[in-house]
């Protein structure tokens, strides 16, 4: 039975949430989640690229030759990545500096290319839009939760890197530096995968 439009959107929020169910896009997931702000910015950037590329691939699917579809997908994804990069440079330069190379690398991120190949190339515009939006929001929520957890316990702050930074703990708090280092990213991701699997079984 074909999925309803609601199911196309909500699948990316839990059943097929990219980092934890599909296990895709783990490189930026680990690299940019030192703070909630960076994680949220990366998630929103990928959501914009994912929705835009899904819609465009769906609109052009009947005229894209199957033999060169992957190359076409990369070009379409790159178009939206350039827009995101220019926007962040112009309006959120601090975030642009923090995310660094990971914005351009959205071009080869497994999630936009995977959704283009597995879904948008075979479905209509409406379903492709909802698929991209759901996957993007799910990815953004995943990064944001992971980033908030690492920042709160690794730095004792929330919204670090912004003028509205919040000191979560008192002055005697000793940050757990391990949380904002690379090994801490793997440990936190593993713990979240464990929790997701336990909740999924229930």
C-alpha cells in the first residue's frame, strides 16, 4: 500500500531518521555538533538543500537520462549548496566560519544524493517535497539534540557562539572536556543510537 502524504513526511522524524535509522551523514554529525548553534545551522542548511534538490530532481526526472542521473543529481544539489554558502557568508558569517568545509561538502553528503536516487527520481513533486522536509527536520533534530548535549556537559553553556549564550551551571562547574573532543562525539552518538534502538523496540 502506498504511503500517505503524512507518512511521507513523518517517516524522516523517526522510522527513517537519517543519522540513527539510515546511518547516513555521520561525518558532519560528528564534526559540527560541538555546540547547539553549529548543529542547528548545519541541520537547517542541509534541510534547505535536501528539499530544494528533491523538488528539482522530481520535476526533471522525466528528462534526466538514467545513464547520467548521478552527475545530474550532484549538479542540482550543488546549486542549492552554493545558495546556502552565499547566504551564510552574507548573514551569519560566524556560523559560516564555524561550519567551514562542511557546507560545501553537503554536495557529496549521502542524504541528498540518497534521497534523490531512492525517492525523488521516482516520485512526484509533492511527495518529494514532504520526503525532503521530513528527512531534513529529522536530521536537524538529531544534530541539535546531540549538539546541545555535548555543549552543555562539555562547556557548561547553551547557545555558545552567539550573543545570547547561557551559562547552564554555576561558577564551580568543571566542564567535561571529553564531550567536545572527537572521541566524545563518537561516544555521544553511540549512546543516542542505543537509546533510539531501545525506544524503537518498545
